[in-house]
């Protein structure tokens, strides 16, 4: 599809026109208890025509890709922009769509077709068998998700960006049951193993080893004590820190939320425009970066969907809030510094401010030093429950698996570990930060936001972290 | 669109080879979205899309797929044939699926609901001036939604519906909010302006100084919109037969341990309102009404044909995920005008936010209060409360703690748009609780 030729053939009166073509194939395979549950591939393609008229953007997303269909879409978008421009929240100019030329390709070793459907199914069946380490394992699941995306953006002011992605997610889970007790263990939380990698993630011996461990830990939880209740030290594994960063830092720093766009849905933010450069968000150990170039991290890219080039930026440095998560539109509206995170979930949605790779930079403490420094506390890993208020303040998170820490040592396994706190006091209680040896990269395909709603992929990386005096409790 | 789907499905099913069974599904929409912040247009646009889904069964094996449709018959037939070819090449490589269900329904249905909705470029002029100087943030969504199903046995269903909704929050300078949704099928400017005025009047109540309440257990009234949020949790690890069998349901305790909820709690899957089509992705037509929990006792679950085959039970033609498509909770006797008096002293919650299972098996849900939530003393609203986190079990607050339900069921339309504009609604009353646990 020659997008530049189509663009030059569009005949409408607009101050700017952009075309964003997206084709995405999503493959999903799920095996339960050794039997296939799903073998599916969703193939979507379409084009978003975006126009700027009288300072107002409007769009028309269409799956009709012939020239007449695209011309009709552009005409309709112009009508909508014209009508809406009498009521614009902000009058934009061309600076909202900087000129971008370039390309990006995910790094990977093995392409999506490196496994045949039969071979991948066979591996997933073996995985469910490896998960069943005991008769007490009553349900086993193994799943593989591959996403191949091609995006091409051109605009009337000269942008031309092609980005191609291969994204792979996998998860293996076991449910153990004994009497009235049921416990579930996954591979670090549902689909937390999501990367821009190839099919090399399906290394059979590695997968089967992990599955045997997941099954064993699910059984172990059946006889574990309930997580204690109290105000205790909390050590969070990187797979739970992913959720912690996402909910209590990422969403709070989205400038479109701060500007109120999400107040009817995802919510507002406790962060105010005046907080940038002033708010001590966390302890001095806390350094949060927007980093679109961490190799294999799930939401890496070169340009956002408004054409802004992606660069690594510190959002929080030594605990001080210095920059928000906002693309050019939010930067122009707020006057705040932002990043290249104006992203759309597909061709049928307009870009909004999203997290991409949002990471907690590693510190200096070894795992042994962190655990050794705790007199009484709980170590928690793998998210299973998450909820936070609309200002991103009061949160309650639960994990699959916990360990008591007593006198500097990991001791008994505990089940149903949960904790609750308020974002700023919690981050200010960050007492020790793991070094690069404890640093792990995760991601999720499922971040929801926006009206109309959009699900998008994000990446988060973190070291092991110790928080001081947190409200911890067990299950029902 | 119906003509396109009919022609594609007819052509493709006649091209099947011996031993092949095929289910086709169609989903599409032509929607206008106008996003509003501070009673001004933040973003506006239109989405015109359609997808064709395939479920191919051959030699005891199954695979599925979908392709985007362009609206041009020749192009779309070409895409459909290419997808069928891909599925044929794949299905033979897959392991046998012991629980796959061959589509055999020969039922047909047709439903087209024509509405009267403003043109896309008229919408700002219709909705924005009436907002006046109030701080309103929300989303307008309108247009036609299409769903279709066909199979190689001859079954065929078509459902198309025009609708609009303005889902919005009104916000005071002190950041207190009121939430509402104005929706329907036929636009009425006067009704819209009256509805909006009513919301603006409610907002005035929020200007009272807020009260901070301490964590603890409180007498609580949860209005219908909040109850709808709770009921939506029953579609995730709740009413699904497969979830119960696989130890991933909050209702497992009702099935396995004989636990009961309050006699005042009755929950049904009830399609009689007509918001959602009764046919599922396989073209199977669900009963008009299935009682799931009756007077606190688990009577039935949602059972797909796949689950039915696996566990040897009868299907009630639920969707593959066995979530509720038409949830409806029975009303009680508490008159809405008497709610504050019946509450006495306690908390009035109009909406909840960001619910999640804190312990699914134990039936414990956590979430936040949101929007118009008040402290009530001796039957009178005293002040809006600062938002609180709750964490409580359905076996408590829908069990012994459930004191009364209101006598009016409200329609809470699903305004979700993740996979496209939703068609369903949750119909339910408000609930008065003797105790509800607020934790942070």
C-alpha cells in the first residue's frame, strides 16, 4: 500500500492531514490440562485519517482501504473538525505533529513462524503436564501469545515512519486444591512475561523447568500459613514492582490525566502541574525513567503516534518529580516537559498519553543485603489482585506467593499476601533498592485507559525493593 | 452490512469441503466518538469497522481466526477465502480437541432497531451549549452496532441497533463529582437538557464541606450504579460453570460447601430487555431468562456447549467465556424515597470504582467509593465523604449484612468500548447493608 501516493491524492481543505495504517496479527494458543482450548489468530488492518482544521483535530478510522473510501473518510473528518472547532478545548497548530522520518524493528532471534502450530501446541501440552507435579494440582494452563504489528505513518508536513514489531507473551499456571483451600501460581503474574522477543522464549527445557517450579509452589501454598496482619517491612520482587510502578507512578504522571481528560473514566491524579520540580515523590533512592530503548522490553519504539522521537528521560530523579508522561499535545496544553508517549492501541483509536517502558532504575543493594536487613517482614512476588483509587493514591495489591522474613532470613511460606498504602508515603518509605543483579524486565499487554477505551502494551523493569513499615494482611 | 454478511457467509459455507464444519461471526460498528473535557471538545472522530470471525472444525480438531472487512464484497470474499485456506492448513496440524462442539443450530433470527441520532457533525452543537459553565468531562458515543452469526448447518442470526450515549462526570471546583449517563435510541433535545439540569442540581449537594471518615464497618446504602459494578464481578470468576469446575470462582463455596447469600438476593440472566442479542458466537440462542441465584441459593450457572460437553451437563448456550450478557437483579420493597430514612446513620455510596477480587475463592472484593458518596445522619445527608477503599466478602455484604433492596431496578448501560461499543446493560436495584467494611 503506497501511503504517500494515497496522501497526495486526498482532496480536502485541511491545515494538516496524517494517515496511520496499522496491520496486526495476534496469535493465541491456550492448552488446559493437556487439551487445546484455543488456537486462534486475529488479523486486523485499517487506516486512521486525521485532519487539523481551525486548530481542532478530528479523525476517521476506516477498514475500507481503497482510494474512494479514504477520500470519504478524510471529507468526513474535515466536517467533524470544522463543527468541533467552535468548541475546542485547545487550539492546536502544526507543532503538535512534528516531522518524523525513520523506522524501527523489534529485536528478535526467531521469527513468529519458527514454530509450526503443531510444534507450539505440543510444547504447551508438555508444559501442562510439567505443571501437574501432584494430584493436588486440579487445573493447569499454558498459553502463548504472539503479536506481529506493522505501522506506517505519513503526514502532509513530511512525516514518514515505519515501525515493525514482534511481541511474545507466555504464561503457565497451576491451581492446587485440597479440602477448602485453593491456591494458584503463575509465571510471575498473568502474562507478565511479555517481551519484544521472538520465539526463542519457548526454549523447551527452560519452559518445563519453570512449569515444574510453578506447580510445586502452588502445592506448597496449600499448607502455608496465612500471611500475617500488621505493619511490617515489605520486600517486593520485580514482578510485583511492575504493577506497583504502573499503578502508583505511571498513571499518576500521565499529563492528560493531570489535565483532567480521564476524570470520567480512569480518573484524575493527585499530581498537579505545579508539582513538577517540587514534589518529593519518593525516597532519594527512587529514579524512574521513560526508556523506549531497553532491549526486548515490551513497549520499545522509535516514534510515538504523533511523530515525536522517543528518547530516554528521567521522570523522577532521586525521588524528585521532574517530568511527566505526556506527548506533544499534552506538552502544548500544559507547558510541562513530557516524553514521546502519544500512543494509540490500533488504527481505530486516536492517540492519548500512555505509559511505554517505565522503569525503576537499579540501586546498590544485593539481594542478600536487602533480606539480611529485615528483622520482621514479608517478601511478596507475582501480582494477583490490584485496585487503586481514581487519584492514584489509596491502593491495595495482592500477590500469589509470600515468604516471612525473620531476623534477616527468608523463613516460612505464606499464602494470600496483600498490602495497602498511599502512593507518596509508600514510595518515600523505599528503604533499600536492589542492584543490577536483581533487576528484571516485565511487561503486560493489558493496560486499559481512554474514552473510547483502549488496551495497550506497556513494559516495566525494576530491581528488588524494600519498603519500610507497610500495612500487610492475609486472605478472607 | 447485513447483505454483505449474508453473501459472504452463503458463499463461504458452500465452498466447504467434506468433513469441514464452520461457524462465522460478524461484528461491526459505525460510531462517532466525541470526547469532552471542561465542557469543550478534546477529541472527536468516527470509526467504521467490521470483522469476520471463523471457527473451523475438521477431524475432531478446531481452530479459529478473524479478518477485517473492507465493505467491498469482492475484496472481502477474497480475504475470507484466504483466511479459510490458512485455517485449513493449520487445523490438520493441531491436536484433537475432545470438547469441541460442532455448530448444529439451524435457528435463524433477525433484529434491526432503527434509531434517530444526530449526524456526527451536528453533535457538538446539540450537546455542548446545554452544559453551560459547568465542568463536564465525558464521552459521547453514537451510531450503529452490528452482530451476526452463521454456520454450515444453516443457522443464521442478524442483530443491528442504533444507539447513543453521553456518559459524563460533573465536577465542582472542590473536585467533588456527580456521574450520569444519558442514553437511548431516539434523540430528544428537551429530554437531554432536562436530564443534564437534574445532574447539575445534584452537583449542588456536593458543595457541602467533605467529611473524612475513619476505616471501619458502617451501615451503607449502595445505589444501583454501584451494585452494577459489584454484579459485573460475577462475570469474572463467578457464574461460569467452567470457572467453578476449575476452582476459579467465588461461587465455588455455594456449590461445594453449601454457602448461601441473603434470601433477598436473586440474580438472573434475562434477555427480555432486548439490549443484547440472545444468540452467542456459535449462533446458539440462550433461554430468555435463566435464574442463577434465587433467594440466596445457587440454582444454575452459565454453561457453554463446550463446558457442557466436558463436564456432562446441559448447556444453556452461554457465550464461550460464560460471562453474563444480560444481568438482572430482582427488586425488593424499599422505596427509593425512604432510602435515607432506612439507612439512618451511615454511608450512602452512589458509585464504586476499580473493583478487583482481593480473594476470589473467598468471595472478597476490594475497590473504591467514587462520585456522589455521602455521610448520612438520622436520615439526612450531612456531607460528601472523602473516597474510601472497601474490602469485603460477597458472603457478608450480600449475605447476612444485606438488609433490604430497593423496589426499583435501574438500567445501567454498559458504555464500554474496548473491543467496540458494548450492547448490554445491568439492571438492578440499590442495596441497604447492615455493615460494609471500609479499610483505608
